[in-house]
């Protein structure tokens, strides 16, 4: 396996006056990404479901409260300094905000100079320059003209492509793409998603694709994990999960996707409790219980385990077990 998360949990502590609350961002999450062939694993869910926390765990920005993160058989908790540096080289990131990731006082050339210096790329200045030009060409940008510009002189789509070129320059095995098209014009989204597919197919780079957009997850994802309040509600092949959803939450998500057909009307609005009411609930049961339309008493007893619905398709719901 390229990357495994085993029973990974992340709990944040929130203090209100003298009272301290534990906010569960991720709970006992298991995830596996094979080394070959390269794949795009989509992580989907609404805001607050734990998607970005998962991305931060994989990138090493935060540590899990419990559980393990294993890269090519090595537990990162016990990895040496050299192994961690190698991990940071092989696992790169593309962030959501193409406007906030750049230092406005430096030209784009500086972004690549830092990468070349930190990861000791290229045999001399000329070779390093060729590597940068090759990376820019890969993402559809012209070298010297772009490198001389400041971030504010580039469009959002160009900035996001620079981030992809930066990641590609290092030749990673995995790129964590956190909502890479959510702040880009609709006209540019398809080209960026197509670029991700090319990097996967032509260069063998896998992606952990964080998104709230099920349509793009369906378009480019091989596997999909749908999170709800830190737990996996449903997972499997993207085509199976999205075409034949089983979990009540996943069905609601898919029903919420607009259809470009005026003859199809929206369903009646769903009454939902306040988010705080759900997050602070002391129940040990299913996290979706307050919203669920098919809930039963058993749902209050424990969080349901993932069970097989089909090959490469699992769901966490007691109703499916019946």
C-alpha cells in the first residue's frame, strides 16, 4: 500500500469558560490507497465533515489523537527524520485558495527556487531551469513570461496551475488536492480536473481529492469516501456509490445536486436540527440519527460498522444490515 490510515481519530478540545468540550473531527477512520496503479481517491461530504482535517493529517500538519498513518509500510509516528523528509517530498499538496498561498512580495520564480533548494533538484542552474520549464509546460503555462510575474498579475486558474506545476516538479507519488477547483471559474474547472487525470495516467501520480462537489468526484474519482461528522458513511467505487447510494445521508447529498432539467422539481425542504445540537450530543449512537428519516432505536446504541453492500461498496447503516 502507498498510504494507509488505521483507526485514525482527531479530537479538538474547545473550552467555554470552565467547561471543556471534545470536538470529534475524525473518528476511527480507515483509508487505503494502493501504490499501483495510480488512483484518484475522492473524499466528499458537507462542511464540517472532517475532510480538511483528514487532508491535514495526511500532509503532517497535525498529528492524530489516536490511530496510525502508514506510508509504504512505515508508521509516521516512529519514522526517522530522513524518512519524514522523504515522505514530505513524495506527498505534496494543492490548496483550496489560489489567492492566499503565495507571498505577494515575491515573483513566481521564487516559488520554484524554494522547491529546488529544499529538495536539491537539478544538476546545476541550467538543469533546474529546464525542470521548471518542463513542469510549467506540463500544466499548460509558458515558462519565462510566467516566472517574472507577481501573484497578483495572474488569474486564479493560473495560480492553481502554478501550484500543480510546483507539486509535479518534485515528482511525488501522492498529491493531496484540497478543494482545488472550488475557487476557480467554472470555465477553468474542467481543464484543472483534466490535468489531474493526465498526471495520474501519464505520470503515475495518485490523488487524495478533497471535495464537496459530488459531480466532480464522480467525474474523476476511482474510489470515494463520503464523510459525515468525522465518520465514513459510505465508501467504494465512485460509480457505485453515486449511482446506487445506500446511506440515508448520501441519498440526501445526491438529491441536493441540481439537475439541468426544468421539468424536474426540487423535493420538499428537509427539517434539520441545529449543528451544535448534533455535535454536542452525548449519544454513542449513529451521528446521523438526528437527521435520519429511517432511524430506529438500535441507531442510538452504537455507531454502525461498515458492511458490504456489493464488491467495492460499503455502507455504515443498521437498516442495510436488515
